[in-house]
């Protein structure tokens, strides 16, 4: 198991991924369902990832063998939105696990 990124390292990695790939965000079915229920979309997710802050303690997901990070910010309408994301630096992907 690799060590988790610090909040600063995770935020820097997110910013790098957003700049390096036209669409590095993976939005699986569960995340899309949560988005529909909570009334946020991909543009809101992009906004939070670009402007939000990484906080809390990273959590290890043994099923997928990766660290999950909490990114908090506001959506495009100014409502608070917190995302749980996994970062795959080798594949340049940000996977949105859920949002609330």
C-alpha cells in the first residue's frame, strides 16, 4: 500500500490532472446517481475540483486499493458541495466516488 498524499499534495495532483488531460474525471454510475439526487452535474464537479480544498484524513479503499480524498467547495450556484474522489496518478484519472 502506497502512502496517502497530504492535502497539499492531493490538491496539487488534482490541479495537475485537470490541466494535463481534457477530461480526466471519471464519473461512475453511483456518482451519477448521487449527482442526480443531490442536483449537481459534471460542471459542478469540475468547479469544486478546480476551486475547492482537500481536507480530512485520506481513507484507504481496500476493494479498489486506492486512497480516497475529500474535496470541499461550492457548486456553480454557490451551494456547498463535498466530493469524495480517488486519484489514479498512473492513469491520470480522478474518479468521483460520491458527492454530498
